[in-house]
C-alpha cells in the first residue's frame, strides 16, 4: 500500500483556493446570493445550453459520431480512484494557443508565415495539432448544417495572413478576403482541412522555422510518443481532441501511463481530453502528466457569464484540485511514483499563481 504523504504547510503567500467554497457559503448566508455558474460539473453543460444558441451549443458540446470517445474519456477517469486522508498541492498549467491554423496541416508558405507571426507576437512554444487535418463526422453540427469557420468565425489567422491574402487575390483578381467572407472561408477551410495528412519528415520544415520548444498534440500511441522523442520535439500532449475527431477511440487517460513510461523524462508529457473536475487533474498528474489542459468547461462558463464565468469555472476546478486532498495517495504504476513524488516536492517549493 502506498505511503501516506505527510501534510506540509501551505507555502507562505500561497493561494488557498478552497477559500472559494467559503466565499460561496458566506455570500449565500449574508446576501442570499447564489453562484451565477453552477458548481456541479454535471449541470454545467445544461446550464450553458440555456445561454447558447442551438448551433453554438452543439459545436462546443458535440463530439464525433455517437460520442463514444467522449464517453470513454469520462469512463477512463472514473476507473482510477483516489484514496485521501487530506490534501495535495501541485503546479497547475492552463495553456492557450494563439493560432487556429496548424503548421502540420498548412502549405509551406503558411507554415513559415504563421510561425513568424507567432514569434513576433511573443509566443515561445509551438503546439502542433496532429489530428485535425480534416473535420470529424459530427452529427450535432451536420444536422444543423453549421460550422463556424464557414462564416468566417475563427478564420482571422488565415484572413490576416499575407501569403493567404496574396493567393486569394491571385485566384480572384481585385478581391480580398474582406470583400467576400464566405468565399474566403471556403478557401481557407480547403487549406487547413485539406484531408491530406503529413509525415514525420515534414516536421523538419517546422523545426527550421521555429527555434523554440515544439509540442505535438494528439499523441495516443506509445510508438508515436517514442518517434516524437526521436525527431527531437520537446513535448507531447496526450489527447484525442476531447472526443471530437475520432469516434470509438481509446480514452486518453488509458494511454497516459504507457506513454509516460515509454518516454520518461526525455520530453514533457502534457494531457487533455475528458477533464471536468479538479479531481480529474489530480488523477492525470498522478499518472505522470506534467500539466493538464482544460477544454469545454471554461467555454461553458464564458457563455454563461463572459470572462467572469470562465474564471469562476476555473476557480471551482482549482478549489477542488487543491484544497480537499491533502495529502492523498493513489494506486499508481511503480514507474509513475517518482513523478508523483516530484509533483509534491515541486508544488510545495513554489508558490502557485491563480487565475
């Protein structure tokens, strides 16, 4: 049976995220004020549905096919159990990418141009999504004949790209993407969702144009993780795109321990897919992830109450993530126990910055 971690003190000046729970009770008791955004992760999606139009809600909440991969993501988390007499504290990472176009899917001149623009805007890490070279079969979107990119939503990276604008004007003399957004949208979709997958060798072009860390998102197989090490990237993101791309795929959490064991400390292993609660974050970290990314929940909060709603959702995840589980222990593979130990040590050696 795993040893119980002795309870360390909170780092001086560290954020006590569990205070959010106290704040909620206090405001309810003194001011009869209820949370604008539900704290129940199982009710969050339905609450967001009442604020979003049908098409917008389906685009965020929908998955590929019958959503079997989404179900697998949730089931994978529920199969790992936490046994806790206390609380654990760890480093938390929320990572946004600044581009909607994908260097692994774009033509050479778009790849070079996008990376140059990212550098000039201060981005230091390039995250390449591997599994979106074509859009998935998503019934919720198809039944409504809706995808936001078709009307220009989410296309600004392309519309503002000098190479794309030049190619568009060459094909349609005297016109720019601004003159016909719908036409430009179709042209841009044809570029980024070309249906043509790229090879490992194509990464060499990316590496020539980018001198910072490169992370590959969408790694779901041990051999792909090992190949990522061989080609010289700095990180892998274990992800099935939240179940949005391939219905029936394995739950990402199921693959996380094997991938962590395969690559060791040779690359940084990050995780997403199916994360809804702070306990989910705990489990992913215990299985070896060095950071966890959040997908749908913050979008639901944003829909309900803008920036404040998104922040409230993340505060709730952090409150569950940090406060109730100190210390805790989990039945983890032997290969991951050192990683878990490092998480504990690093967490208490550093102050944690909140949202």
